[in-house]
């Protein structure tokens, strides 16, 4: 019997012993080395700890100057990221870009604004109670996506804004352990279009090449029209599909596990569940927001979309005209696609600049 490597834990195997080594990187231990935590003598709170000294919360967070990139983690493998926790003020959620590189690759496998990665694309606090992503009061970002690597992991954070972020808190928990040959690498990619051109479909992700499985979608959906916006179908084009997809959904609210416009009789109702949810419903305030804003997620943990050579995912923005005709919408759509695949991966499209990322 092959020894248990300590990865892929759940209630079904949490009691099994392994030779995996648990490590953690934070502002108090930037390398994750054994016995090297809480050694800081300088840091953001050195003044507050001046009477207590080393070991007393001297450096719980870091600064990220404007238009700069900091390295959060450099880890030699094999191993896997098992949990990440971040927190930073909401105004920076579209201004800080998270990137993750596996095994020395030159282009990232994860590239997304930090807020959107954690289902918080509108830069306003909201709780998310799903299995792989938790957002807890007040703005505690938690990821439980398993992120294996064989040789090396590098995690960076870019501040695309002019102003310095003076208090970025983080904890990256990982295991050093063997990674089986059939284990794929985690990927996440961000895209945004505002406004969506008339009669165009929104591409959630395209250009995925290789073998893998698609595991999730987050969309920050801004309705630029009055009325219902969620009639559009999601489509998965895989393994050579051209004009028509292999998988076609029945409507936006259906894909995210809801029904009948998410309407509880008094308008759309927010909800958050293990595999799907619409935790964020931002209603017009009568002054600046003329339409509604929504945040929706759908995790394909129990039903991954498997592909052998390629994958493209699109969704329509579709509402109703007066009467019984569909209305193609020109909404503000931003999405993060999450998937696992064998490396190498195709190069991602260029991320929007700071103005293109900014919440409007």
C-alpha cells in the first residue's frame, strides 16, 4: 500500500498519519523555516511592542508601495498550499493583484485581483460561506483550494495603484510532501469587460490548452440596465468544439443554483452555500448607483468539467424587452475562472490596467 502523503485531507481521512511537514509563511516568518517564527525586531508594530520586545507582535503585516510588487512566498517543493488567509482594506481589493507561479514558470498560473479571487469583486464587505472560499467578518479572506507543486512555488502581490498599502496581513499554510504523478496544478484567471458590446457574449475564459478539469466561476455582475438580467446561458466548449458547445446551461440564475430570478417576492435574495451562492446584492441608493450589482459563485467540486485538450467558457448577458422578446445587455462583467490542469499552461491575456480594474 502506498504511504499516505498527507494531502487531500477531509473528514474521511483526517486521522491518517503521514510524513508531511507543516509550515507557514507570514510577516513574522517570511521564509516558513522551522523555528524561525516571531523573531522580528522591526516591523509595522515595533512601536506598539517597544516595551515587550521580540516575540510580541512586532511584524504582523507588511507594506506594499504603490506601483510595486512584493514576494509573499518562495517555497521549494514538493508540497502543496493548503490554506491562505489575507486581509486588507476594501478599497484595495481591485488594486492588489495576486499571482502564483509553479515550478519556476515565467508566466503565472494564478493572476487575479485579490478581491475577485475571494468572491469580493465589488470592494464592499460581504460574508461568503462556501467550502473552498470563506470570507468572514470583517473582510477575512480564506482559500482552501489545494495547490500542489513539485519543485517550487512563488506567490507575489502587485499594487497597481499610486498609493501605498501600509497594512497587508497574510498567512500561507502549506505542507511539504510528495505529490503523485496524476495531480494537476491549480489555475485562476481574471477577465473584465465594461460595457459588454451589444449582442456579444462574455468570455469567462478561453485558450486553455492541455488536460484538466474546470472547478469554479466567480462573477461580479453589474447590471447597466433596469430590469431582469439573468436569462443568459453559460456554455462550455471543450476538446475541439467549434460553433456549438458540449455543455449549455438554461439560464444564469440556474447555473448559480437559483431559480426564477432569485426573487423572493421582494426582489433578488442573497444566499451563500457550500458549492454555489449569490452572497452580494448591492441595491441602488438613488444617487450614484442607477442599477444593481451582484456577486455570484459556482464551484464544480462534485461535478468538475473535464477536458482533454482545450476549454472555453462563455456566458450571455440577456434580459427581457417589454413583452416576450429577449434583450441583449451591455453590462459590467468581471469573472475569475478556476481550474486544474497539467502544465505547461497557455499564456494568459494581458490584465487590464488600474483604470480597467477599478470598480465604477
